[in-house]
């Protein structure tokens, strides 16, 4: 049977749109929950370290993506470098990251819509969004990525306008006000929310198989995306917190419950909640959430598709839709799991689980990087990471420390995450590896 193939249609501009779009919702919500843990100084310190990790990781991951341009991303790199078992763990961590991030974003989309249409239930809006954007992804990758590019450009423009409105009101004293409420331990507790600023940038690698001239264009997409995101991160953090202090973008006035809408809170201090400019920017701000929601659904479909294609999950998930040439079955399965997670109503916990998956992926990918350099020095590498071995080593060390810190500060969520990984490996061991072993024995005796 011929292996299912994905159609090559993507260039560097669309890859930039995917890369920035995958991440940009992290600028609109989620990061502010880290302020409650670490304050301005704690979250800022965590964000600087995590930004260094992402810069060094992105360049290192680009080498892998250009050398092995397949839809499985981290799974394919680890499988080749470290064998089937580590390949499975890398691929499973990637799927957990990409499947658990969209429910958190969907909840924020529902919350934003609810501001305008209080009669509509937040959960209902989120579920409808899941269905609409899954269908858009099924309809075709060129259609999906063109839409992603458009909403990403608008979302970037909105962040720049937001910064332009709020920065004139910036006060340095607001950054230093109660800057470290929980001591430096709060910086470690803020790590998942610092990661949320950049989470899922690696999803660009999952569309490498659908990229024209991937050996050149993947690096262009990755590099331009991470440069854009670092600038937006600094602008958004400074302009939002500098308006009235960190509490103002975490807790709505008169409430002790953390908000999923930090930018509207900051804007309300500058132009007022009744201003037409406030409503215009909040409307456009929805596009940032939609860009990431749609983009991560796209990348998640490719990660699950690759697992199905090699038989690590039911092979139906590795089939391409005969008309649209997209991983429709994998996309539908991911949507079902995401809606189940969405029903839990635990945005912060869902973000943290996604971050556990991401850090596991980064660690396994960097180990794979070093192993491939050692075992396959003559592999064709159209792009080579600069400052080798420093860049991949820095990414590996920071990711490892961050995973340990997250485990210490989130023991229950860590237990849930590692339990999911263990159960998944149990399925892999007993139903995949054993079946392959039996088939090998039968073949040898026939």
C-alpha cells in the first residue's frame, strides 16, 4: 500500500503566518496568570530565560526540520535518532501539547465573545469555534494557511496599535509596584505562563512536508516568526503592565478571580470601557486568539496524522481525505479530545499540561539533535544551527530545568501528565511493539 502523502503548497510567507499565528494568542491571554504567581519581576525573569530557550531551540529545531521535512516533526527526529520508544515519547509529548493548547484558547474565544453577547454561553461559543475551524482545516491546507496569514497580520497590527495607545501612559513605577509578591520562587511558578508567550512555534516543522523547497523555506519561516514574536512579547508585556501595575491586568475591578482578558483590562484604564476604540481593538483582538487556535489545530492534525500513518494509533487517523488531501480523520479525533478537555473549565491547568508536553518535546528533540550529529555526520543538512554546540545545549539545559521546576510547583498536574504518557506507552508497548514482534517472527518462519 502506498504511503499517504500531503500536498506541497506552502512558501516562506505562509510559514511566517503559521509560525506567528500559532503563538500570537499567548500575547492576548494566559501570560497574565503568571503575574499572580511571580509578579512583574518574577514573570519577567522567567520570560527572559524562556525566550533564550526558544531562540536557541528554534534555530536548532530548524536544522532538524530542514534535514527531515516530515509531518511528524519531533516524532520523526527522535524515531530516527533514538529509536522507536523514544520516538513514541517525543511524538506523544507533541500531540499532548498541540491537543491541549486549543481548548484553553477556545475558552478565551468564548470569553471574548461573551463580552459582546452575554446571552450566548461561553462554552457553547467555544465548541462552535472548534467545529468551524476544524472544518476549515479539513477543507484544504492552502485555504487554511491563507486564512491563517490574513488573521495573523491583522492580529499583529492590533498588538502594535495596542502598544501605541498604552505606551504613552507607561509608568516605570507601575512595573516595580509589588514586583515580587511571592519571592523568587514565584519566578519558577510563573514558568508555564512565560512558555505560553511562545508555545507551539515548533508547529512550523509539522507542515514541512507540505512546504515547497522545505530545505530553504522552513528556516525562513522559523527565523522570521521567532524574531517577530520576541518583539511582540516585549511590547505587550511592557505596555500592558506599565499602565496601572500587574494586578490591573490580572484581576477585574472588584473581583478576586483572574481574567482571561488582560489587554481589555489595560485598555480600560487608558480609553475607558465605553470608548469606541476600546470595542474596536477588542474585536480585532479576537483575531489573535483565532489565529493561534486555527494554527495549532492545523499542526496538531499533522502530528496525529503521522502517528496514524506509522500505526502507533489506529491507522484511520493516518489517512488523507480523498478530496481535500488533508488529515481529516486526525483533525476530527483531535477536536473530540479538545472538546472533552474544554468541558473541564480549567484554563490554567490545561495550559500547564500543554507546557509539560512542550518541554518534554524540546528535551527529546535536542537529545535527538546531538545524536544525529554524532551518528549521521554526513546527513544532508541544508541549514546548520549557528554557534553549535552552544545553541542546542542551552535549549536542552533550560528546558530540563524548566520541566523540573514545573513538576515541583505543579505536582498534581505533573502526575496527570505523566500518567497520560504512561498509559499511552502501555498501549504502544502491548498493542504496537508486540504486534510488530509477532509479525516479524511469523515472517522469519514462513
